[in-house]
C-alpha cells in the first residue's frame, strides 16, 4: 500500500510539473505564433501594396502611352487630310468642300424643321373631338390654332369650311395638304443637286488632272513615271473627295425623304379621321 501510495504521489507530482511547464510555455508559444503571424501579415500587406503600386504605375504608363498614340493618330489624320486636300488642288477641292458645307447646312435645317413639324395626331384628334362636343367648331379651331405642325393647320382649314358641307371640307384638306407637303419638301432639291454636283466636280478634276499629266509628258518629250503618277494622283484625289461628299449627303437626304413620307402619311390618315369626326358630330 505504501509503494502504491508513493507511486501515485510521484505520478501526481510529475503530472503537475508537466502541466505547469506546458502552462508556462503555452503563452510563449501563442505569443510567438501571433508574432510570426503578424510579421507574415505585414510582409503580405507590404507585398500587396508594392504590387498595387506597381500595377497602378503600369496602368498609368499604359494610359499615357494610349493617349499619346491617340494624339499622334489624330494629328497624323488631320495632317493627312490637309495634305491630300492641298494635293488635289485648291480650286476643285474648295468647290467640293463648299458643296459639303451647303448641303449639310440645308440638311440640318430640314431635320430641325421636320422634327418640329411632327405632332401626335391621335392626341390632337382627341382634343378636337372633345372640343367639338363641348364648345363646337370654334373651340376645335382654337385647339388647332394653339397646336404647331402641318396636321393642325390642315385641321384648321377643314374646320373653317365645316359650315359649307363635307365636300368643301375634303377639298380644302386636299388643297392645303398639298401646300403643307411643298413646305415639308422645301430645300430637298438643293441637297439632291449637291449630291449630284460633288462627284461630277470630282470627275472634272480627274479629267483636268489627266490632261495636265499628258501635257507634262508632251512638254518633256518622254514618258516619265513621276510625271504620270503625279497627274493621276491629283486626278484621283478630286474624285475620291467628290464621292465622299456625295455619300455623306445621300445619307441625310434619304433620312429626310423617309421623314417627309411618314409625316405625309400621318397627315392623310389624320385628315380622314377628322372627316369622320365631323360626320359623327353633325
């Protein structure tokens, strides 16, 4: 029994000693681990910051190079256009450029006018119908007078002849519709003229350039490649610029034609509905 008691006592003391040693070493181990972790985290953060700064510097450098490339490209593009314009000859190239400027001015004016002439015909018809029911023809005319656009003008003319019968209303609508169509198409013939004139001027410049090349060959008495190439180059530049002007104006012209057609169709449809409204309110 004493041996067992002594053995148990030794085991107890050994256990307590081991526990105390681990208890003392554990915080040190934890602190050491935390210090290592903090150092590793600081190193990682430093590496990430350095990487981000490097990436930022790289992106900034790339952006600067891209901007420089764009500026150089824009400068070279403008310089090339100016150079080719002067090589084509100021006389014909200036006339082609004038066609472009005048054609664009007319096209922009027509676009603004047609957009202002576009009205909501359904909404206008509802207002006219309500005005006829509440205040009669005079109230409906006042609604049309306060509304912009060719549809409202046609309605006003039709309502103004409403006391003379439906035949007079229809005649006045048809007659005034023709007037409004002429106003919508005003200036389009000039745009089509510039579309035809620009390439014709370019071809004329080409012919004149070829004549100049052959005159140079005749004066030199020999076919020199530089003389022929120079004359043909000048001739082709005028043709290219004339075709470019014609293509640009053609796009605007087709848009304007489609816009006029849609307004005219809206006018015709709204006029028929106005006659139906007048019949129903008699």
